[in-house]
C-alpha cells in the first residue's frame, strides 16, 4: 500500500508543470554559477532575492486572474500609478502607517474597474486591461507632471532597503503576500471557485456559481497586489516616476506562465509563480553579469513566454488524446 501511494504521489508530481519549472530553475541556477564567478557571491544572491520580490508580489495576484482564464495587462502601470500617487502623498505628509492601506485600496479600485469592463460591458480581458493600461499611464504622467519624486521618508524606504537580521525586509514582505494568496487560493471557497471557473466556465455557470463575484475577486486581488508591489518598488528605489512599472508588464505574465499556470485557465498556482519569478530574475541577472544588452533580455523573455505557451498547448492536446483513448 505504501509503495502504491508513493507511486501515485510520484505520478502526480510528474504531472505538475511546477515540477518541470523547478527542474528548469535548478538547471538555470547551475548554469549561471558556471557562466559567472560573481553569481554565487552573497551580495548578488541577495540582489536576486530583492529583485524577485517585487516581481513576485506583482505576479501573485495575476496568477488568480490567469487561473480563471483571464489576463490583466495593467499590472505594471497600476504599480507605477500607485507608487507615484503614494509618493506624492508621502511628500505632503501622509503617515507611513496609512500608505500601504492606501496603495492596496488604489490598486483594488483599478481591479474593480477592470472587472466592470469585463463582466458587465463584456469586453475581452485582454482588450479591457489594455485600455485601462493607457488610462492609468496617462493618470500617472499627470500626477507626476513629468517629474521624479525622491527623498522619501526613511520609515517607508525601510520596507524596500531595510533588513531584519540578514534577511531583506522586502523579501519577508513578499513571502507574506505569497502565503496569504496561497491560502486564499488553496484553502477557501473562493479559491476553489477560481479554479473551477478557469477549468470550465460553462459548467461553473450552470452549477450555480456566482461568476460575477469570482471574476471581481480575482481582478481586485490582482489590483491589490499590483498596488503593494508598486509601493515596494518605490521604497526600494527611494523614488517614483510614471514609467517605472513599464518593464514589469511583460515580466509578470512571463513569471506566471513560466511557473506552469495555464493561460487557458484552471491549472497552476502560486508555487509555480514563485519558481517562475526566480527563473526570470536569475536569467536577467546572469545576462547583466555577462554584459548582455537589455534589448536581448526582452527578446529572451518573449521567447520564453512563447515556448511555455506552446508547451502548455501541446500538453493539453496530449492529455485530451490520452483521455479519448482511455474512454474508447
């Protein structure tokens, strides 16, 4: 019986796309150590963790949206919008104690607006969030008036640059967000509904699921984590500007997809997103250490996204063939 259970566990592990992503992470880590002698230096490893923390927080909420079969292209600009707005509020004297609540609230408002466009106006999530991206980008430029805000309170920047012992505060913050969202997706009714909606939207609707509430929950969660990620980004840089979230628009999608969450919905999860964020951060880090152009880095990210989507489609097609053969 024990042998059988171990065999079942191994089969389940092999069927998980996060398992293959973790193998990819190990391979990339070893290759990076071989390619650059600076890669394993403690300072560089801590840099990787700090960089991955911002990407991970931004990608965590996006995972819920992708799980329902949706997409949110506004994550990066929402992060910048929240960072810029809260930096201006800090400059005029808002207490640091209130700033994270404000950031999460502003991000949730963007997620709510996205949800209205998608659920009530019936716009495809790709189109709706792209339009919102342009709106939010414009608002950020207006708020900043083309300037850069810097010299923020130390009580705020501590979240991006401080340490608890030898561990960066930003890493601890990111892990707390990951744990909260993981519990939400894996241990709550809403989390199970998110997976069910992504697996089969029509069945979910006819089963009596409140599709509106699930859709709103996923996009509002995505907006909140985008807002919190924007605050961490601002705290880490000790500055804010309208364009600071542009690079994360593609990277957040890449982190989720690389981690094995299917863009068709219903498969994947937070653990895979953690792995995906680390893979992507290490790839960028080793390319920086080797002096490779940032233009080439964008190309590599694009290739990785396309490869993972093709891999996901291939796996789904193969699974359907296997099921049909078994049924026959």
